[in-house]
C-alpha cells in the first residue's frame, strides 16, 4: 500500500487531524496554569497546593505514556487516540464542577492518564503512514498544534477567568477540545501499514532497563527533566508575581502566555541555526539565553519580566528540541522506547519542578523560585558538558 504523500487530499486530512489532536492535548493539559490564583482563592488552598492540579496531570501522563505506545501495538493506533481525546475532553468539562479541591485533583490525575494515549502514539502513526519525504512537514504541523493548543488553553482560560469565572474557561477549553476530537475522528484514516504485535510487558521493561544503563541517555533524560521543571515553575508562579506585585489584572495576565508563540518561532529557526553553528554550540547558547532570561526576571520591573520571559522561553524551546533530538541519535535500537523514556522524565520534571517551586515560593517568594530555576539550568548545562565529554571519550567516531 502507498504511503501518504504531501500534496494529496489524504495528506491534508491527516495533518489537519494531527494538528487538531495536538491542539486538544495541550490545551487540556495546561488549562489550569493561568487560573492557579483563582483556584487558590476558590478552594482556599495555598499556591503550592494549587500547582498540584498541573503537576499531578503531567505525572500521570508521564507514567501512562510508557505503556500506551506498547499497548497500541496490540489493539491499533486510531481507536486509542480517539478514545484518549474524547475522554480527556469530557473530563475537562467535568473538572469545572469539582466541589472540592480533592475532587479536582483526582479529575486532573485521571485526565493525565487519558491524555497519554495521544502523544505516545501520534509519532508512531505518522512514521508508519506518511512518506519519509513528507514526514517533516507533517511532524511540524503536529508540533505547531501542540504549541498553539498550549497557548489557547492558557490564554482563553485566563481571559475567561478574568471576565467571568475560571469554570467558564475550563468548560470552554473542554468544548473546543471536543470539536477538535470530532475533526480528528472524521479526518484521520485507519492505519494501512500497521501490523499487530503481541504486547510483552517483560520485553518492554527489559528495553527500558537497557536504555537506563546507557549513561549518555540518562544524562539527556535528566536534562529534559530539568528543562520542563524550570519552564512549568516559572509560568506557574509568574502570574502570582504579576497580580500581587505589579497589580496587573487577571485578564491582562492571561495574555502573557502568548509568549509561548516564541517557541513556535524558535522551533522554526533552530534547524537553520544548527546547520550554521552546529548542535553543540546551539545547545550551549540555548542554555545561556534561558539562564540570562531568568536573571533578568529578578529585576523589579514589569518590562524586565516580559523581556526575561521571552528570552527564557526562546532558549527553552531550542534546548528541548536539541536535547530530544540527541536521544534519537544516541539510542541505536528501540528508538521509540527511548523517546518514551525521555518524555517520561520530561513530564515528570514538570510535576517535580512545579511542586518543588511551591516550597521555595513559601520560603522566599519569587526569589526562591528563581534561585531554584537558575540552579536547575546551571545543573543542566553542567550535565551537557559531561555528556559531550563522555560522547567524545566513549563514542569517539560519532560526529558532533
């Protein structure tokens, strides 16, 4: 059977489906981030407790992703992805009716499990069905859907919370996600190149263990952990700073998440920059730009906060893109499982970083959170230096 090629109607339907899928997943995942101050007030909990509504979702997402990819080898791709999107969308709407913070916490935990069925399978489907020459464009549109979904979920929820209530924002994101699910359902064709395989848990665990024994991969996994841990903790608490220290309204604060569009720009130009300067130089540069952005965030000025966020976000997306790219280069076998492990550490970093930042917030406010984040990125930079040292010494023929 033929692969799906760029320019055909089937290609357009497929990329539309995955754009909608990426939009759905990340809109739901990050919908609570801009409304953390509202959750703090509504449920009478601390900022640290409120941040758990995001941390628990990314944690259950991270764990579930390790298994959904292998499960899809047995039961098929499309059905799991549709179920994932549908259940997550319905749960998002129901979250708005949570009577207590404990019930909201449980709902968000279940959402993480539901959401995992899409990102753990999407790349496998695209790799199987899209012609290799057309794959980069399809992947690019899927990632764009991720980025725009994350921006929409944050901005819409924040705006709705400022104008009406946080419940309206969450319901709105859930409804839009349902529409995205319907688009995915009708646009995506069943797999044509998929071959069922028997699910073998022992084999999966052996593969994951083999990757964990590779020190180069472990360093990359921890770098991903530190990167998203920093990103989530910055954006979890910057809204508290803007509202409490600078008296910016909730409606205006929500627009700050448009800075994530910088991530789309940096992802688009990173390939050109890597070609010109090399992966090694660009990853160093990305870390330095992000650390500089965090230092600027310490300046007590609204303009400094915006500039710092732009610099940090620009560097973050380049660093994440290059770090995850290294995983595929280092893992010579079972690359899909290696990528799943990277994403496991990446999203676990979100959970740990977002929660740990709450402790620093309680002890020293924004300066405490910033100190933690700067330490995370400095550690990440040191790990990258170690990675390059080991790479040159143990895999000397590998071109960097």
